[in-house]
């Protein structure tokens, strides 16, 4: 059997693991034999995901976390090492947005709330840097590992409205390239750092922005579909293959990249 894409028995930590995308990826990787550590703020949802994985014969654990508090992350790491003894991969899937960091179609730049803009930067960008500092340490000690950050279409294009979120995600793409070089040259070339940039997937955060209660498209949703050659939103499961590739030996010479999974949105041209 070809083991190139295998993630069996790898310990994979997922921040934002109770979100729509994080939970889907966690379940998929568990089915592929990974030992999945789901981290998030919502304990009930996290434990439900763990129970579902267990019923399907997989292995997972849930840890309550806060990606903005280093002492909490350090305790999370201690708990993981106590159970598994190592961390093989980190998926930085935590993030989000808030209304004050966006600009409504009827508003303008002066309506931006700088405090909310800063909070969105902190949650998405600093909330990627801090977990990376913590969970990179056991990878450095082992001399191998994989980190996958979550970028966005907003990092490539100045999408309207999402001012704070776009700035944060552009920062994540830049941070990914920086860290890839940093860890390869100072620690080990067997530690790889990449990012994934999902296109438009319906999640709890963006559903009302892209669709109406009856399921029809909002104006913004219609704009997205018009600029997506596949003419549909993505299914969360369609991220899983790229994630598996990036944390498996299949990508052992790949680092510093942003893998786009967007149905062609970023390639669209009038």
C-alpha cells in the first residue's frame, strides 16, 4: 500500500475545531487514522464531535482553549503531551469577524470601528501566531512537523466590506511565508509551514451574508457565484484532501505556499 498520503497515527491539533470547517476536517482526519485534538471555546460542541468520531471508530480529544491566552495554550500542550507525547501537525483554523470591523454597503471608511478592527486582527492573526509559538516547540524537539494556517480569498483581493478580516488574512499569508523560511533554516527542513485559502464555503459566520433565510442568494452571494467558475459554493469536505496533502509526506518538499481551494474564484477574469 502506498503510504505517501497517510496521516495514520499522526497527532493533529486543530484550533477552531468546533467551527463548520474545523469540525469537518477533524472528522475526516480521524477517519483516516489521525489522532485528532479538537480545540475551541464551545465545550459541548467539541465533546459532541469527539463522541461522533469515537462512534465511527476514530480517536479524538477536546480541549477548551483561548488562542489569545498563552497560558491556556501552554496548558493545552501539556495535556496533549501527557496523552500522546508529541504534536505532528497544527491546523490554525481559529478566526472570525465582527460587524464593527466591516463597512456596510451604505457606509464608508469613516464608519470603521478601529477597536473592532484591532480585535479582528488579534483573533485571526495573533490567534495564529500564539498557538504556533506554543505547538511548534515539540515539533522543533522532534525535528519534524507540519503547520497549516488558514488564509482567505480576502488575502488575495481587496474584497469590499471585510476591511479588518482581509488585513488579518493577508497577514497570515505573509506570516506563513516568513515562518516557513524561519523554521527550515534555524530548526529543521522537515518542519513545513503552509496555508490553505478556502474560497466561499457556507459557515455559521457567513451564511446570512451570502444567503437569505429561504436559501436564495443575497446580492453578495450572487456576486460570489458570478465570479466562481464552478458556479457554486464549496462543500467543507472539499478542503480535506488538500489538508491531508499538506500534513502528509506527499508534500515533504512543499513549504511557504498558500494552497487555494476556491472553485476558480481567484482565477476569475472578466
